[in-house]
């Protein structure tokens, strides 16, 4: 069983980051191109949200499953194989891992429209994982 104190600490930050991102929706790619401060805020917010999610999932996988993983995208595979998430949720996690890597390593080539789409249309994915983690950890 994961250390619930660690999970709760992560959940608190996750909920706060999600709430902060929701404040900026709707946003357009043009808004982000005109306002580099807003671009930076949303890039950092999405990065922290994804990283926090993967930190929680990695903690769960380490605590409850004796499975090796090398990349964040592997966590979805472990969780899916153990019937914790659906194939669709695994696909979403894989996309999140890829986007996290783009934010970390290819930020100079990031398209503002992709970030705007996440803030406008994909925050519900994060809410689903929030509920999944809370349910799994019985919080």
C-alpha cells in the first residue's frame, strides 16, 4: 500500500495546480503568442501537473506492484496490466508522458495551440486521474 501521507501531499499540490490552470481557460494560441508570461505560467503549470501525477503513479506502482519500469510511459502499462486503469487511460498517460518530455526538452519548439488545447479541453483527463488515485488509495 502506498504511503498515504505522501499521496495526500501530492494530491494537495495537484488539486492546487489544476485549479490554477482552470482559471486561465479559455485561452487561445494567439493569447499565448502575445503574452509570454501567460505562456510560461501555463507551460509550467501543465508540466507540474503531469509530473505530480507521474510521481503519485510511480509511488503506487513501487508500493503495490513488483514490476520494473524505466520510463513514465511504462507506468501506464503496469497499471493497465494490473487492471487499475483502462486501455484508454493508458493511452492518455502515454500522451501525457510524451508531452511532459516535450515541455522538458523541446520547449523551444512547443506549439502554443497544443498548450491551449490542453488547458481548454484536456483538464478533465487530469480530474479523472485525480479521482482514480483517490479511489485507489481510499482517500
